[in-house]
């Protein structure tokens, strides 16, 4: 069983997971990604930070959601500890459900092209490549992905129709 609950991003548990994620990203991409997320990002309206735990209370992973632009939310600090099977999918489903509740029509995220495991994970869960946005515009090492949260949004967003 996986339990997912809101958590302060500055708590010891959250910082532990964020540091593990940062180390893993640095090993894969050469950049920890720390500059792209602040704990305050998860303290504004329509945002959250969650932690996943196993049956014994052990930490399994984390994820964040923050507003990006109007009806678009951004997935940040998504991490599942190695060997924590199903945790990434559970976290992503939780974030997507929360995003719907916040009124988002789309979720966007960025990862590095070299992080092929993450790219494949998001593709498996319905995310398609979108044009790079924000600070990722013009960054050849970055790949941005997006997902429509409701089928009836397809006419609303031509950006994701071709993905």
C-alpha cells in the first residue's frame, strides 16, 4: 500500500527526498535541478507538495505541483526511490487529480533529454512533447512535456493535439 499525503516542502522528510532527487538528477544530467524549485512554489494557491510512504511509514517518493499560467499547472520535484515500484505512477495520478481539483486543464513539465527513463515514464502516462516554455526556450538539452487533463479540453488546446 502506498499512502500519499501533503507535506511541508521544508520538512525533514521532504528535504531528504529532494536531496536524493537532486543527487540522482546531477548524476544523470549534470544538474541537480535545485534552481528550478523553491519550497515557496508549493505554498501558493493551487499548489501542493506531497510525500509517498509505504505501509511501514518509510519514505518512497515525492512530487510537487505549482501554477504555471492560468489553466496550466507544472509538475516539479517528481521522485520515486529506486525499487519503489508503482510509486511514480501513484504520485503522478495524485498530482493529476489535485490539478483537476484546482481547475487546471493541462499539466506541463520539463526534464532533460538525456533522462530517457523520465521521458519514457511520462510518455507512458499520456504526456506528449510540447514546445519548450519559460526558461527552457532555446535549451537544446531540455524537453518539455504536457498532458490534457480532460478529453473535452482537446479543442481548447491545439498545442497538445499533435502529441
